[in-house]
């Protein structure tokens, strides 16, 4: 709980009363390595804070080699199929733990209660949504403005621990190249 408190206190000061109410709505879950914890066409009912582990966001395909990885989330970040969470419609992608992952989750209904009941709820919700948007926007800009090699270098400059926990096939999909092209990039570097 201290990790999420430290993260949220970077955004705003939270009263003891608001903190107590908010944490009463959190559920700790441990997701096993490789487990898919939100499947295609399920409605996302949680926003979760990652205490430990790595999560992959991907579009599944009949042939697993053709899956499209479009995001990763790490310790001290929020994870959700946020579009599904907001619209209450089925998700077009899946969430998978790449390592054993511990998350603190709040349900859609409980988050609405936090918004209505606490002074800080709406501010935290808005600022968290803004941060999720900025991550998405940065990713799109990188895909449009950087070469595959630059995307690879940038990814590992920002997240050097990736090589240890994320299979190269997911990294190649994430930067938008084939596994063979990624292999060539790695050899050049």
C-alpha cells in the first residue's frame, strides 16, 4: 500500500480519511507468470496499480506468432484496458502478466464511490487518466517519428530491465518489426 500512496502523493495531498476510504476499496491480487487476466471481449472492470511485475497489452491472433504487442506496464504504474473500463464495452485486447505480478485493483463501481465520497477522488482520477493519455500519445509519436532502431534504443534507455524479463518476440512486435529485423538491429548495435 505504501507504493501506491507514495505515487498518489506525488499528484496531491490525501487526507487520512480519504486514504482510509480509498484503500478499503483496493483488492490485492497476485497474477501468475504468463497468465492472461483480461481476455479479448471481456469488459475491463478494474484499474490496477502494479506493486511488482510486468504486464503486456496485446491483440491476440489465431497464430500466436502474429500477436501484436502494443504496450508494457511496470512496477509503480497503473494498468487497465482503460478504454473498455471507461466505456463499459468489451476489450479489443488482452492483459498478460509476463512475470509473477502483484497488483492493487479497484473496481469500476468502487472507483465511482471514491469519486463521489472523497475530496481527492476526482483529482486523482483526472490526473491518472492524463498520465495514461500521455503514455499513449508518446508511444504513437515514437511510432510515427522514430526508426525501428531508434525505438529500440529509446525503449532500453528508458527501461533497461526489459531485456531480462520480456521475450524478444514481444519487443519486436512492440517496436513494429519482425523478429528477424530486431535480430539485425541488435547485431548492428
